[in-house]
C-alpha cells in the first residue's frame, strides 16, 4: 500500500518536473477570475476574538543569524501569538507596483488590490488556513479558533477542550507526546490555489507551507518562544474535527503551544463578543459576488458555537469533553462552515491522487533521512566574501512588512555584488535543516555535551549555519544539523530530537555578479564557498536563462543571479514514505522565505519562480543521471532607484 502511494507521488513529481516540455492536464483549462475564491477565508456567524495589533520591537536579522543578544526565553502569550500570526500571514499593507505582470492595470481598483503579507506565496494565493486548538491552560476559552487573515481576529468555531483529538492524531498509539495543551494547525485549502494553477497546485502549496513555517521559525527565535513543527501525524482526525472534505483541504502541520506560566490574566472575550457576520463593506475580505452563500447552513442548535449535549458525549460535565480532552465517545466537529465565494469549485484528479498518497500516516524511524541529504559535490572552492552582517541590521518586523516579489523590476547596472550574493546564500542555507518530527533522533546521554564543538576548520557563520555535506570529523557548526545524519542534541526550538540532516542544496547561476565569473556553482555553507558546476553556456548565461524560462514576467538579462534549490526526492521517499514529498517541499519553502528576508534586508530584489525547464537546468548543473533535482528558483538583482510604488501600511 505504501509503495503504491510512493509511486503516485513519484509520477506526480515527474509530471511537475517535465511540465515545461509536456504540459500537465487539463490542457484546456482557463482561469475564471470572476469566480475565484476569497483571498481571506471566513466563518460567518462565528463569535470573534480581537487580537492585539501592536507589534513589539524585534531583533534584527543580523542578531538572529549570529545569535547576538538573544531575547529571553519565554512561553507563549496571546500578544506573542498575535505577533506571529500577523507578521507571518496577516495583511500588513496595500501595495501597488508598476511591473511586468499582465494584470497590473486592474490592481488600481480596490476589488483587485494587492494586500501585502510577510510570507511569500506562489502566485499570491495564500492557501494556508490557520487554526488554534486551545486547551485549559491558555488565555482563551478552550475550543477551536480560526485566524481570519484579513481582519486579524480569531473566529471561535467550537467551545470545549478537544486537544485530546490532536494528541491522538500525533500519536495514534496513545503514547505520551510530551507536548503542550494547545496547538496551532496549518491546513491547506487547495481551491485557493488550484483555481489558477489547476493540477500544478499541490507542488506550489506544499512549498507555501514551508515558507510559512520558515517565517514562524524566525519569529519564534525573535520572540524567544519555543516552536516545534510536526509534519508526521495522522491528519484524518484533525480533518474531521475541522469539518474538512479531505479531498479538498487538509491539515499539513501541527505546532504545539506551551503558554507562559506568568502570563497576565486575560478575560475571555470570546464569551461575550458579538457574533460576526460577513466582513464589513470596503474591507479586502469583503469580495463575495452577489448571491454567494455559505456552502452549507449551520443547524440552529449550533449557533452558539458550543458542542450540544445530544451530539457528543464524553466524560466531562453535561456529557461534553473531559477537562483533558480525552474520553470522547463521539467525535466533535466545528460548528460553522467556511464561506465559499466561488459558485463552482473544481477538483483536479492529479491533486486528489497525490494528496491522498502523501497524507498516508507515517512514523519515520530515527535517522531515516540520514542518507537522503545531497551528496558531497567535488571541485575547487571559489571563496565568497564574508557575509556582510551590517547589511542585515534591520528588525525582522521591518523586513517582513516590506518583503515583496520583484516581478520583472530588475535593472542593471549597478550589478549585484558577490558579497550580497554570499550574504543571501548564507542566511538562506541556515534554514535548511528544517527541524520537525520527520527525522527524530535520540537525545544525548545525561551529562553529555549536546553537540560536540566544531573543528577549527568548520568556520561557523552563526548558530543557524548548517551543511548538508558531512564534515570530515562528523560534526558541523549547527546544533540542528548533525552533518551526515549523526545524532543531534536537544532541539533549541524546544523539542528534543527534532533535528535532522539538511535535505536541500543551493545552486547559483551567476549571470551578472560583480566579483564572480559567469557560470553555475554549488554552494557549500561549511566553507562559505562556491564549487564550480559548469561554465557559462554557449551564447551567454542571459540567453540560456531566458530560453529556459517559459513565462513573460522577467527579462533575464537584467537578473544578477538565479538561485536554485534542489533535493533528492526519490531518496527522501524511500526513507520516510510518501509524506517525504511534503517534508522536502517544506524545507524548500523555508529556504526561499529566508532568501527573501536576506534580500529585503540588503535592499536587493528577489523573486521566487517555478517557470524554468527543470530538465535543462538540471543538465546545466551536471545533475543528469543523478537522483538530485532542482525544485524552486530564486532570482536576485537590483531594482531601479526611481520606482512608481505605493505601500499603504495598515
């Protein structure tokens, strides 16, 4: 059964990598922009909990990269959670930019406005939905809440402690999980992306999830709170809890939340806050067409958001859930349906099939991914300038609020410099050992050093700098990246044994970089150097890149460098099963988000694209005949000083 699911994933990924040469089905699909889904999912009628909107002062990217002046470690509080949600996925501003996108003219109209967010998303679709399952120790009434990205509020969908359902999904065997009593759930609604990208959707949204988790890691470090991202669990109980049709949406990640013991007392605003209807007129979320209605009508007894006693019987008072969330005889589900703007929601067989395969429950053995890391690349290293740490001296909150995709705005001269390229590579590579439960390792023996000190030639660049290539001595500079699959120490993000090897590698197509010869290179984080992969193509790098790019929104002659993120998908699938596709893409998305942040801090342009011919790009890097494939590309370059941009901060 699992092998069959792996083959389904392999077939889908193969179609994705060949789509520049063999288009994916359906061939005659046309996007119906008039009937597109809402960019901000809402639950009409659900009581709302306002979240704090003030943002605290956060460390700079330099401090996060080097570990200088770390914030004091603390538990979660409602203001910290609100900061995480707003800066990562909430609406931060309205943007209008003159660029090469074909829809730029209509963006001047309010109903087609672009609303900026801190995390990148393929096509600006933002398909991830965030839910909080709050337990007894939290500042809110126990229950299930949805984060409304357009209005920065929590919508209460169910009242009662159902954290036992989450714990059961994390470990169906019922073993103690050792996690908190509240959880953030990251789910994906496929239609929010597939209405535009049809069968290509699943490849994009799984990287979107990784980009969000990459933002969360940076924000958790900046806030001093623990963050452990769990990707290997049984999603079925969680999908049922949230009322999902698992063919159309599903839970992809779980983050345990441990509340601060010394948090101030908080009144429960959910108890008396008036029920909310549709979004207010004029708000970016109020984009439904006339006549649109919720997908189903909530029964009258569900209007309070409280689990009725005749629908769920447990060990708690009045037959409801017990205080610890256990003892439910009947599964509870959220009380409100999500509003669906589209009159017609299409399903795509390829997306349904690959999601069903990748959602198969899996529990990887410790160290299973040790042999799935990219193999050592040979060659004489080309030294890069040391990372320009001063250029990263911008607060994380400022960086996320100003992050944007370039969309063809690159202009040269002046050229991108080798120092700017190297700084971006170093910061992006630090997010490669994507800490999660995908490759659990045993904690060190009592009294042992968590991580042996790195050898003198390891040349660490900071606490987040890791390497997929094993160090000769078997250790690296990163406590999260044990090199060649060796056991890591306790996860500094708060979980034990959640580290693992980096599954990705960064490559550079140097086009116009001051101080670096044109050509293709593999990046080695341990040495902070480039390893030659190929000379400049015949006809020039710009012509080669333009020929392999099948979209029209970038002129490659203006691009300084193209970064490629690669991975060994077949090896990951063999190691952990079909869930490996989501695990690998999550790391790729996290790397991309960090590259965006590094570029934004340095005030250079960055744009993630999936429009290259992967087969040709792999051949140019010398990957033909190996199991390593390029998956995502990031364009770097300069923007003109004089720009016609508008950013209205919210």
